[in-house]
């Protein structure tokens, strides 16, 4: 089995459109929440969202290319290009064929669907744009990443709502580890802040009216966001042979299903995914320093996730630094797991744990160390990134400092 | 004007998971046997029936509000709508 390392990161987020800007905002705790301004969503809701502000498609693509790219694919390709550029990989013919592109998304080309159906149903249009289907399909972003980065190996989309990106990166990791591919470009993307999307979220009545305060008393729910993050994974052997700068090592991936309830999370299911990850990595719980939590800011998630951490780590749960970067960047749904895995890798690299912002004080059911309101400098040798989705679909990644 | 209480009580007690017995107006919404998404579905049914918009956040209100609070809010919103119409 190959050891697998991370050699590139790319980010398009509500608080920065590069890994550096994103990471700086997380560490400084600079949230970017505001009422929606773009497209149909601006009329739909007064709720706060984490929009990718000042994203200029024309700075990244020709107008002829944009005809084929929903916003969700634009984000994915921009983040993937950043990750590949940082890795220094040159995807020539033979290596291209041994490189995968695996992209998670919860809802695919939501803008294309929303605008197209609005034309049909509301405006009585007689026809849709001929590229509606290839822009809207859930696998479009995976196809576009392979096309723009020139990967010619396995390419497909992974969809598991808010765990999509974590499932995608986990599968990519296992494929590189097993030797079925040498490299992978993988991550997640989401752009579903539309009229239809926001009305759907509003109807669930779990969106916050002020801000996102994971694990805090008086938390009011989640803040929907959009964006993308991508990583380049490759076998250690390949990275060494080409003298690549190794950012961290990815060492574990675990999954589980609650098989219990479509929307209410189950601590047992979450804990099984965490334990599966530790087992996959051959790690003891005591070796984990930091957990980047799913931490949505809803009452249900944060209580269940805290219980799951107690269950999986026992007494060591109280030694963990646990934080939710959704408090700064919002919940980017199918992209969230990738944004958070990037934050986990950066925490390992820089020896800084990003804070859980907007924290007002302890909640009776959330009794761990959530790194409230201020980043913490500490050695992060090994860390987990949790994602728990509707449907009871759970996925967790483990990464550690690369030590040769 | 008709009071919304009877309708709302019927909407609660006819739910599959309602824990049975006589509904008390002082019952908290999280003690009815309904899970959180059922309470959210109930608010949707009430909005559709009375043509109102309930300001309801599942993170806060399921624990803190009672059946009586819900009925009072619906009555106020229906009255406000009738007046403005």
C-alpha cells in the first residue's frame, strides 16, 4: 500500500479566494456573513449567507467557456487550478491517465436549474438553453475539473449532501493508497444560494438570524455558504521522486450510516465513522490533537457531535482541541468537508488551531474545549476532519504532519 | 373570529407520533412525542392552513414554546392579516 501525501491546496470561499486569504481569515476569525446579493436569492431571503463576494468569472474564463460553466463548476475549476499549480504537477499523458478527479457536491448546478425553471414556470418561456442539462448535472464539476486540469484517469462526482467533499477526498485517498491511481485532484464545490435553495433551507427552520455560533449557548442555527476547495493527493513515492513540497500526509478515512432518521443526527453513527477512521489509519485516539468539527451551529448537530466525540475518545475527548470553522466561513454544504480538510492541513502545517468564533459561553450539552473566539498556537501532529450529512451519512478524514 | 386552538390541537393529536392522552395548552412543543422535523412540518401545515408566516426557529422554539404559545401566535397573526386585508 502506498503512503499518500497532500501536495496542493485550492480554495474559493466566502472569506477568501486563495488558501492564504482563507486561512488568514479563519485564524483572525473574520466572518463574511451578509444578506444575499446575487441573482434570485437576493429577493428570496433576508437571512445571512456566506456568499463568495467579488468572484469575477471573467478573470478566470473566456466568455465562450462560461457558457458551459455553472457557478458551481467555476468555483471547482478555480480551486482545482490553484491546487494543481501549488503541487507543481505536470499532467503529461502517462501521468494524466493515472490521475483521478473526484469532486463532491450536494446539489450540482443549482443556479442553472433555478434560473431555467423560473423561465419555464414563471415567465412562460417556450424553451430552455441547450446547455441546461450539461451545466446542471451533478457530475458537471467533476467533468470540468478533469477537462481544465487535464486529468484522464477515473473521474466522477460524489454526492452525500454535507459530507460530499469528505467522501470524495476519502475515496481519492483510498485509490491512491491502493495504487489504482498515482495522483488525484479531489474536493468539493457548492453554489446553491438561489431562490429555490434558500426557500428550502428556510422551511427547515434551522437557519440562524444573527450569526453562526457552533457549540455555544444561545446558538440559533446555521449560516448557508458557497464555495469550493480542492486538494492534490499523490503517492509518497511519486511526490519524493519529483521533489515535491509535501504539506501533510493523509492517513485515514472512515464512513458510516446512521440508518435511523433522515434529518436528526445519531451520535452512534457519528462515533462509528470516527472510530473507523482511527482504525483505517492505525491510530489510537490519544494520538489525535485536533478535530475540525462538523459544528453547524444547530442545536441537534452540536449536541450529537459532542456526544460522539465522548463516545469515540473516552477520557481523551477533554484533551482534544475541537473547533468549527463554519463559524467563520459558513456551511458550504457539499464543499464544506474540503474547506475544512484544507483548514485541518493548515493547522498541522502552521501549528495553529483556528477558533470557533461567536462563542458566547458553555452550553449544558456541549462540554469540550472548542477553542473559543481566539486561535491557539499548539503543535498539531495528527488531526481529524468530521462531516455528518442529512441521510445519516457520515465521513471522517485523518491527516498528520509529514515526518519523512 | 374563530379561535385557532381547536384546529391546531387537532393537527397535533392526529400526528402519527403524538404521544396520546389529553393535550394541555401548557405542554412544551418538545414533549408531544413529535421529533423536531415533525414540529417543523406542523408549522408548515399551520402556515398553509391559516395563510400566515410563523417566525419559528427549530433551534430555539421547540424547547422554549408551549402549545398555548403557538396558538396565541397564530391567533395574533391571523388577526393582523384580517385587519390589514
